[in-house]
C-alpha cells in the first residue's frame, strides 16, 4: 500500500512504542495500563485512516487530474476515524475515569510522532 511507504518505520515504531510505554508508567493499576494500550491501538488505526483521508484529499494525482474524489471511500474513512477515536476514548473514560488525560496526551504525542516519522519525500 502506498500509504505504508510514506512512513519511516525505523523511526516511527520505536518512538511510538517508547512514548506509549512512558505513559503506561503513569498508570496506577493494570486496568489503566490496559486502557492506555487499548487507546494506543485505536489511535494507530485512527491515525492511519486520517493519513488515508489526507492523502486522498491532498496528494492523490488521479483526483487532481480528473477533479473527482472517491467520496464513498473518503466518507467511510472519516466515519471509521471518528468511531475509533471517540469509541476508544469512551471506553477509556469508562475504565480510567478522569485519568483518561493520560491516554489523550498519548494520542496527541502519537500525532507528533507520526509527523516526525513521515518521510521527507512525499512526492
């Protein structure tokens, strides 16, 4: 898949896992740690869907030339992006309560890690 080639995996995965591990250290019990890991997995899925949305809107050469977007696929990606994001946060709130801020901060960190892990040659 073209999307996978856009990420420098040697940089992205170690940074992503280390930052998640650091947030797991702040968990008070195993339930909070599992919730952070669950939100992390949903975050990774959500970020890949977000990248697919952005690449379709911004960098897809076919849609630039023809002016037509694959609206059904784009809407499906957007829908599942929101479902994964809010679903995982909702489940995290259920298990962690007001300490969900750890998982949310990990989500924000993962966005920056993805930005760092993107390859410079996005042509």
